[in-house]
């Protein structure tokens, strides 16, 4: 009989020893705390970054900026005092009746035998003698003036015989000179009598309502109109609405539909005329 081996008795396995849980729990809590701290730091950093950027909504911790003081209204600015317009020149109503003749002589203007004339200014009148004489001379020499008729010619002189004289005088002196020949100039008008062209000082300086902005043209009209009478031309009136007023028209009394014009001829040498009137 085969001998039977008695099996060795089996060792009993020991159950594994359980390690204490406290260190593990502490480690977990430590890790969780670290993660929480990291998250809190990141959240704080993100909040700081966000608050540094401009925001469309007002921060609850910021107070509203102070309102700016209102600017002063335009009415608070003092209104500048307007500069007064220059006063019209003081024009004497009466003078001495004596005259000063402009010196020198001019060139002949126009064809044919020249009509000799002087320019005189009443003594006591504050007008530049030479400049006034030059102005009259230029008017009579203008190609739109009476020389355009082909027969009239003028030359200014200061001595010797003359055919006519242009006198600028106070309204009272003009009235007296014109009244000697039955003309009433009312202290306002000019006249041509006995080879004397009498020019009212007030008209020479101030013009009329139709020439208030063009005194030189009105002076040309005075000379052309009164010298025209000396040459034998009578009064004319407006030929048609919108046409240039004839130089021989009494424009001071109204233009009757015409436009202001100081010359007896136009630039092309055509006569500017109208129907004859008394």
C-alpha cells in the first residue's frame, strides 16, 4: 500500500491591514483647498483685468462725474457799439459871390476850333481847385461827351478870352445868378445862363437819389447837361422804359422808367436822346 501522505495543513491568509484614513483625507482636503485657492486667485485676477478695461455700464462703486458748469449764453457777451457813419459834409448855403480861377491850361479835346472855358470856384468853398478843374476837363474830353458830335471841341484856360465858364458856387449864389435870367433854381438846381454854367455846390457834393452811390457820374451829368444847353440843346425826356436816360433830361425830377445815364453819346458814338420837352 502506497503510503498515503498526509497533506500539510494550509496556512490561513491574514486579512490585509487597513491603513488609517486620516492622512489620506487630509491630503485630499489639502489638494481641494489648493485648487480652490488657485481658482479664487484666477477669479480675482480676471476681475482686476476686467475692471481695467472700459465698460459700457457704470461701475457700482464709481460716483457720477460732476456736471460741467453751463457756458455763458451769447447774450452775456456785450454787444459792440456800432461805428457811426461819417456825417455828410457841411455845405454853406450862401457865399461871397467872388471866384477863384483854376490855374493852368489843358489840351484841346475834339475836332475843330476849340471852345475856351475856365473853371472857377466860389471863394470860401472847401474844394480842391486843381482836382475840380481836372474833373471838369476830363468830362468834356470824354469820347462819350459832346466831342462825339464831330464838331464840338473844348480847351480849358486860365487867362485870356473865354467862350464860357464853369462856376461851382453855394446854392444861394447859384439862385441869384440864375434868377437874373428868370430861372428859379430853388436852392437845389443848376443852370446855364449868359455863357455861365452855374453848378450848385450841394448837387456837386451829394448828387441825387439816383446817383447817391455814384457821385462822379452825377458830376459828369451836371457838366454835360448844362454845357449841352450852352451848345443849344433843349430838354428831352425818357424814350422808353429801360432805356438810358438822355443827358438832356432833367433826371433830378425823375427817370420816368429810364435808367441813370450821364453821357450824351454811348461807347459806339451813337446819340442818346429822347423826345423834346419844355
